[in-house]
């Protein structure tokens, strides 16, 4: 079952390569990586095992601020986040929240169509870049 508002993409790469490709795709578009949270490393620090699981937090205030001006509660869901993880078969995945779903959740859609469209397109593009097979190489 896919949770409401979540977009999940299979990756043609391992989780580490997928995360690094995501960083490159995000920064290429002028967004900033604000944080990387390695849940597997945190689990290891307390003696627990967890398959590779990393959250990347990124954004651009030019896109997020108008949404927060419309509904400040959307700040709980911004900046944008992507989850990269490895399933029990070693397959890597990338997931992110749909910006339109987030805006609806907070009642921030009125007048934000252009911003939400741009955010949706940007997220889909970075997800494709992060997960698509490399041309002429294997990962």
C-alpha cells in the first residue's frame, strides 16, 4: 500500500548511488541540500540493524515561502524531503511527498498553482535523474 500523497520510484542504482544522484540533480536545479539523515547509521549507533535508509532535505525559499505565506502550517512539511531506501531484496527506492497533496493538506492551494506546478515538475525531474539507468554505464 502506498501512503496518500507519496510518490515512490524504483531505482536502477543502489541506495548510495541513488542518493548521490539525487543530490546532484537537486543542486543542478538551484535547490540547496539542507540536511541528510542516515537512519541506518543512527540505528547502528544504538546497536540495531536497519537496511540503508536516508532522508535528504532540500529546497528553495523562493518556492516554499509563498506556500508558507498562504498557510504557515505547511512549514511542518517544508522544505521538501526525499527518502532513499533499500528493501529486503536489495532493491533501492526513492519516495517524496506530492507538493499538491501537501498544499491541499494545509489549505495552501489558492493562487499557488504555478508554484505547485513548478515544484511538482522539479521533483519528478530530480527523481527521474536519480533513479534512471546511466547511459552507457552500470551502477
